[in-house]
C-alpha cells in the first residue's frame, strides 16, 4: 500500500498515462492484427523514433517559428518546447503510412518486404541523425528518443487523452466503413465504398496513435501493446466487439499494475509491462488450448 | 429500364494504364438476363467485371448503368477474416454501402438482412462465427450479403470453386432459383463450362485478343472452345444437359 501511495504521489501522470497508452495501443492493435499488418506496427515505432532523431538536427526551427508567430516564450511553454520532436515523429510516420498504403499498386516487392526495408532504414537513419546532432550526449538523446512511461507528464497525458478520444470518435463514427473495408475491401469497393480512401484514413489514424505513444512510452511498450492485448482478445472473444473490449481492458489494467511491480522489484517499468502482458497471454493461450 | 436494357456497353476498351486487354466491346445486358462469363486464366474476365462494377476506369468507351445496383459475390478464398464476425454481421455489411456517412442502421436494414439470409436458406446460422462455416455455408453468406443490397444485378465470381459435389449442385440450384424466382439479372464467372452452359442464357467468351458474346448454342461449339482454350474440348448433350470436357491426349497419341 505504501508503494502505491508513493507511485501516486511521485508519478500521477505516469500512472494515468500508462493506462491511456495501453488503451490506445491495444485498441489500434485489433485493427492492425485484423489486417495482418503486425510488421507495420513494428516499422512505425522505429520510423517515429527516426522522426524524433531528425528533430535533433534542428534543420528547421519550428518551435522558434511558432513561438514568434504566436508570441509565446518557447522555453517557458513546455508544450511548444517539445513540439518539434512530436511534429517530426508524426510527419515521418505519416510518410511511412502513405508509402505502405500505395504498395498494393506495385508487384515488385511484397508489403512485408517493404515494411522490412522501412524498419531497418528507420533504425539506420536514426543513428546517422544522432551522430550529426549538435547535442553531444548520444546516450542522452537515445533516452529521450525512446520515451519512458515514468516520464509522462501533464502535457503527454492530455495529448494522449485527446488522441484517444479522436481515435474512439473516428472508429465509432465510421464503424460501418471500418468493418466492411477491413473484412472484404474488394466487395466494399464493388458496392460503392471507396476502400482505398478508408483504409488509408484508418492507417493514418493508426500511424498517429503509434507515433505519439512511441514518443511518450517507448517503442517496446507500444509494439508489445499493439500485439499482445489484441491477440489475447482474439483468442478469448466470440464476437468482434468482445475482441475490442478484452484488448482494451488488458491494455488499461496491466500497465499500472506493472508500474507497481517494477517499483516493488526494482525493474524498468516499460519492459515489466511487456513481460506481464506476455505472461497473461501465455496463461490465456494455455487455458484456451486445454479447454 | 432504358429501351429494354439495364446496362449498355458501347465502344468499351478495358485494361490497365496503357495495356488494352479488350477493345470495342458493345453489349447490352437486359433485365432478367443470365450471362455466363468464361475464358482461360488471364483472358480479361476479372478486368471486365472490375470495369463493369466501376472499380476500374474504362480506357475508352461508355458504360450506361444509371440506376443499376450491383450485388457482388467475390471468390470465397479472398475473404478470410481474423476477427470473429457472425454470419449476420457479414450480411449486414451489404446494407452499409446504402447508408450515408453518419447514417445509422435501422430496423428495416436488419429486416432486409434477415430476409436475405432466409432467401439463401441459412437463417439458422445467423449467430454462427463466419470462420466456423463450411465452404458452401460461407458462399451462401456472401450471396446473402450481396442480396442485402437489393440488387438489380448479381455478380458471382467463381462461386463453386473448391466445393464438394453436393454443395456445388446445391449452390447452382440456389443461383438458378434467385434468377427464376427473384427475377435477378445474373452474371456468373466460372471455369466450369458445363455449369455455365446449363445455367446461363447467354455467354461471354473471353479469349486472349478476342471477345465473343451470344446465345449458348452460337458460342459453345467444340471448334470455338478448342481454339479459345488451345486444347481439345468435347461437348456432349444428354437430354437438355451439357457436358463439356477436355479431350485428354494419352502418351500413345490416342484421345
């Protein structure tokens, strides 16, 4: 109980933010998994980090430009202070999603192959960007690039809350289109629904979600929570709605519990959250096999 | 209906980008037609269907299909969902294309989906998981989804592929009923020439650089089919039923 109080006192936004990050990833994960696009999740986490690394080159000083335009002190305003990292993280992810969404037009390389190339190139350019960054401490940049649950502050928390609401709104309002184009895009097109547009729209939404959660809680947590809770949902559920509900519950519950375990046993919170999710997955998988 | 036709294709060229697959297609599809589309792989059947459905732009010419609503049944193997959709969920998708962006599903939509399930004889399966169905049941589900659109024209792409014999004939019987009783115009793509010959009223035969359309008796000659498929084709008729088979050449050269 004492540990819980300490965590609540010291990291209130981390605790709440971990729940939001878990919900965002697990909810989007159902879409990613149902589209057999798991590797897209992996690639986007790395592309997102490459975008943040690019921002450290300070080739375009967006923060100063926006600060002077809106007459805001960049140093004082913590949101604007980190705007460039988030902006380039999102920009890089959007470009990757656009490239991926157009890959069906060609037959020279498979989508998996393309994602594999995006994945390794993102890692390679990240290293190159960091090497050319004017900031001397590479290890410090690496730590900032990869995010950490415990570093979630008020800005990150409210940004994720807004993103979560937007994602729920989009997937709720356009659930008809979502169901049809993800189930059978060919027939949806034949029946007059613009499958290409809708798939691109949903993938861009996924890209925004993945990009921001990677920025705030790290690539390992994001990728793990895209895949593991939705996989558990698919194993357990008998209806589509149940898949989403189970995935979201797991995505919401395990991260704060993992922060508690990480504190108790002196582990890093991100990897602990991944391992705990994996343990739950194994238990569910074994029980399902035995039944 | 315009001058006795539902769809009119005039001077139509189909293909991709700069590659024309067929050109100068002139065809009128009338109400309650039953047209079989046959031809070897790569002869342009799918390109023709996509152009007709509007998912592929014609390279030239015109398609007059105002007021026509298509119900499309894709090849079963192309639909392999990971999510546990129920049969009813799948059939309801047929109603989605008729709804506006923010329009909700109404009681009428649910009733139409239920009727569609009834028409194809799988009302009892409505709560079953689509993934747990047999091939024949899945195909009926996809047909029910196409019927939920309330179509004028039902397009079926290889509906009996990979089915066992009872399911195969049961499905053909359903398609025949939909044509006869529901008065639907049907376009059936199939590799099984006998099925098309026995069900359809007209036939479109796609060759590599040619396109023939006409009545069954005009198009289905051994000479015509042998030329199209580049192999010997034998046509037998027992009663009113066609049996179209390939003439296999044995190693000793005898047929």
